[in-house]
C-alpha cells in the first residue's frame, strides 16, 4: 500500500503534456547502458553535455594548434548525485530501491528517480540545456516523502570529472556575490586567423562547483527542492545577465519556457509511424539528438555565431572518437538534407559558417599551390585545415569536400528557391570553390576530357587514385551549378561560366560498358573491398542520369564488397537507391540493416559502427542518413531544378518496413509547408498546411494544373505529384 501511495505521489509530480505522454516520445529504462557514453546528449546550440558525462562544451570554443585543435572541455559541474541520510547521519539502506531513468524527447529533458518504497521517500533529479535561455544549463532536485517524523538529509555530490586541461581558469570577484570564473583557452588554432586565445565566462548560481552540499528536510517537512544553474558565454555580461534572468523567475516558469520551445519545434516538424513503437522512438530520438545541437530558434540573448555541426554533436568533441568536434562533409551531404526540413533557418546558419570561413579556405588553397577556395577536410574555429596529425593523406586527398558544399548549396536552393540567399551566400562561395576545382582538373588531349588525379573518394580504404567517380561527378555538378548561379547573380561576367560549363561537359566519368557499371576509380577491380558508400552515391544523392540497369549493377557490385565495420549511413543509401529502382525487398533489408545494430536500446543513442566494432557515439551522420532514407526514400520526396523553376516531386511513396502508416509533417518547399500521409492500406494524402509568398502549382495524373492554397489536399496511390514554382 505504501508503494502504491508513493507511486501516485510520483505521478502527481510528473509534468508532461498530452503529446509527450505518448510512448513514442518517452525513452524509459530501469538500467543504464553498460557504457555511459551512450547516455543522452543534451544541448541547445550554445552549450552541450552528455548525461552523467564529465564534459561541458561550448559552441565555437576550441583549444589546440592546427591538427591538435579540438573542442575545449569544461568539467561537467551539472553531473550531481544524491545520497539520502537519516537522523543518525548514516546512509539509508538502499537495498530495496527502484531506479527509473527517462529521456523526455517532447519536452527536452532527462530525469532520473530513486524510490525507496519502504521508507516512503522519492528523489527526482532533472537536467536540461535550456532552449530559450540558451546560455543556461539547469539541474533540479525534488525530494518527497510520505512521513516527516524525523529530519532527512540529502547529500549532493559533484562528479564533474578531472580538472580541464584546455583552459587556464581563474576566479573573478563580482559585486553581486555570484560565483564567476574566467576560462581562457591555452592555445589558438591558427595565428593568421586567430590572434588571441578564447575567453569564456562561466557563472554559477552558488559556489557548488566542487565538493558537496546537503539539503535538509526538518520534521514535518514533506517536500524539498534545489536548483543549480550554470551559464556561460564569451561575453561576461551576457553570462551574468542570463543567470540573473533565470534566477529571478520561478522554476516552474523557467521549465515551462524550455518545454514550450521544444513544443514549437515538434509542432513544426515530425515524422510519425504507426505500428512499430520501437522504430517510432528511434526516429524521434534521432531527430531530437540532431536538433538539440543546432541553435535556438528564439533565445533570451541573441545567438552567437554558429560554428557548424560535427558528426557527434555539440555535447561531445574532446576525443579523437568524437572527431574532435570538427566539421566534415558529414554536415553538407549527410545532415543538411534533413536539417533543411527541420528548420530552414538552421541550414542558413550552417552555410553562414562556411561563408564566414571562406578566407580560411582561400588560405588552404594558396598554401597548397592553388587558386580559389579549398575547404578543409576538417574545419573548426578558423576554417583552416585541422585534420588530426595521424591522417595527413585524408586532408590532402579528400578534396570532394569543397564540391560537397556546392552540392548542399544547390539542394537547399532547389528546396527553398530563395534567390536573395542565392546571391548573398551561395555566389560568394561557389565562385571561389569553382576556381579551386578548375585548378584541380587536368585536360587530356587524347581523351578530350578532364581528369582528377591523386584523390581519395568517400572510400578511405583507397588513396592516391585517379578519377574517383564520386569526386568527378561531384565536380561536374558543382561546375554546372556555379555556372547557373553566375547567370542569376553576376550575368555580365560570363567568362568563368563558359569555362565551368566546358569542364562539366567534358568531365571524365568512369563507366564500364561491358559490365554496365561504374568502377569506383581508375584501376578498380571488381571484388575489391570498400569502406563505405562511394560509387552508389551517384544514384542518390548525386542524381547522375543513368539507366536503371547501370544503377542496379552499381548496387550489386558494391553491396557485396562493403565492409561490415563501415559507418551506419552506408546502408541507408543502399535502401534509398534500391527503392528508387523499384526493388522494395532489397530496400527493406538495407533500411533495417542501417539502424537496428547501430542504436543502443536504452535511450536510442547511435553508434557509428555496429555493436562489436570501435566507433563514435551519438553519431549524427548515421542519423542523417537514416532520416534521409525515410523522407527521400520511403517518402518519395525529391527536389529538382529546371531552368528558372524548382519542383517538389512525390513519387513511389511507401510505408516503412514493419509499419502501417508514415506521416511526415512540416515538409518545406519554396516557403510553403506540407504534410504527407502514407498508408499501407488505402489512399495516401498530400496536404498544403501553409502557403508561403510564392505561387505554387500542382500537377498529377487526372488532375489539371491547379494553384495551391492553404488546406489543399490530394489523395493518391501510385500517381506522381509535381509541385512547382511559377
């Protein structure tokens, strides 16, 4: 009976909305992962940490020279444990204790509870990275007991981890009696672009950054509460003001503001599946972990410049396994196609990061003897090359990164049709990138074509190759889009445009006519093992025109030689490409293969590799590929450019394996919002939720071209739907 009353006590305290109470947004476990790296990552685009981890990271704060640059670690002062003491100062016997750990995705917080049913005591601890007050991290403790005959003490213990070796830390005396420290990074990344070390100010709601604190409940007192707040910023006053703004409001008001910020996000974009709770939770968790590392859409203080999205997010970055918090092609090819659907403003922030680091890319090109902009394989604070000293060949040869950025720009433009952005952001980037790509191609008079030597494609198991087919097609697409962008933004200077088109039209694309497939590079022999998706990317996402037989042969050639220890997103690309040539059973196999062995069960955290192999944790790149396979694979959504119009095409939409319905809400196209509902049985439906400023027309079989309006919907099964700008 006492346990039942305590459980009711717990439920009365739980604060969750009707939507959050749906199981697909709640990840609950009574045990922790055996490897605590697979705990949830909580971030707000400015600050990030892993629950029960030993590090807090700050957007744009790196320490280390060149290849030794990595996210600068602060101790995780928010990692606090609680022990219960009785009147005799002894720890209460916790043999009969019920632990519960819950990640609330809809509301954006992690909570863990200790229930001592025989003593009638409940401890609930909660942590979150505030989404509106985004300089703030918050820890809360609620203590409840049914009987209050004696004094009860709860000792809080800081488990912040070792002292930081990335910062020089010194205290600052403040007139407001707020604990404040000044943390200065020890090394700059590149002296030409970063003359001074980064200074960070961290403020605390009280002096509980070391040691212990005791919360006491006196006789007759049934409830106790404690809140600990950390704020941090490169501006001292911002850190102090943010702390003041949080502390002057009630805990309930602060928490509700955080929840409502997450609700705004989820109401703008969701991917719902019916008939498979496990898969639904994995989808929602993937969206949450990716979105949480991106900037707050609305914030108390203006956001600082955003420094990009690394493969393991903002909550990680100190370790080599975290890719040191650097930016790779992962952002541009694997994440941006999904992020553009989550919130178009986030895509613009990521492209703004590339534009703000353009001078670093020009420096990289000049340093290696070329003109134009050579974006580094790994980019951090300055935009100069910061690839780990272990792997110089990767930085030297994976030059497809610059073309990947152009491809991402083109995809976003086809999706948004934002001409102002095209000329303000895209044109400054593509003209410099195209100049570098021009320098890296070589004309062969015998073949009358352009070739690219001494490169490494996405398959990093093959180096110093000639004419890697992925790289050559990426160059070709980049030249064509650069030419188009010049025609829109700088039409009176067409000399470069003509040269770019010539190189695109004469780019050498390897093709074996006898076996009707694309060799990965010059000299590739069928049967050679490859690390990951490379040549198969010609179909999706590069959309190279080819016969279905060629595309099928590419998939068959490489599916049997791709190593099992490769990264998760590879199999998602097999799934999309098999779907697009009509092989549903093969697609289903690779869709399942692309997530089932990569997601840890407790909190649906992704690993880069299958269980049993070494790899990164909270692998957003794998999440990006997985979500692409849902939206652009089974959803059948595609964005295309034709002359001066763009199109959204919906074709061959299918439900996911082991499900009965798929609904994607908040699809963005040309400023409008759509909802796509796909059913295993019955008709599918596309609905226009909200029109933007552009006129859009829809075409389909048995439907004359019709202008769209708010609330327009169409039922379809196998028809191809085409929505285009006019």
